[in-house]
C-alpha cells in the first residue's frame, strides 16, 4: 500500500484521501451517521446563538462532533466484525454492543452539555 511508504506531503495527501473514503463509506452504509450529520448541521449554527461565550460554543459544537467521532469508530468495529463472519458469536455480539453503548454515551454526554448550557 502506497500510504505506508509515503512521506511528507504525499503521506498527508494519501491520509486525506483515505479519510474522505471513510466518510463516504460511512455515509453510504450507516443511516445513524447520516442522521447524526444532519444533527450536526443543525446544532453547529444553533450553538452560536445559544452559547453565551466562546467556551460554551466550543463545548456545544464539540459535543456533537464527539457523537460523529464515536459513530465512525463504532461503524469501523461493526465492519471489521462483519468481515470476519455473519454467524452469531458471543464476542462479535459483545463488540457490537460495546460500540453501540459508546455511541449512546456520546449522545447522552452531548444532551447533558446542551441542557446544562441552555438551562443553567
């Protein structure tokens, strides 16, 4: 793979290409990711109206970015587990459940951030 042997600017360009491919694949195959992107597109501008300071705005926007980040990682885990096989296995199910729990925790964290800043 060219990525592993590239250095300098070529390595950065390759990494950007692979990242774009990851976003494209996640968008194409994960409905939850598409929904969370829409949430981000709505929440990010709203944060500038809701936040009373730069710190609050950063916290509001970052909390939704964390949801996207965790969803990307969860999707990667699910794809790797599915690559191994679709038959039921306790460890495969556990890996997927843990990834799902991480997404839920990131959503709860974002909700708590928004509620605290909105109502405190």
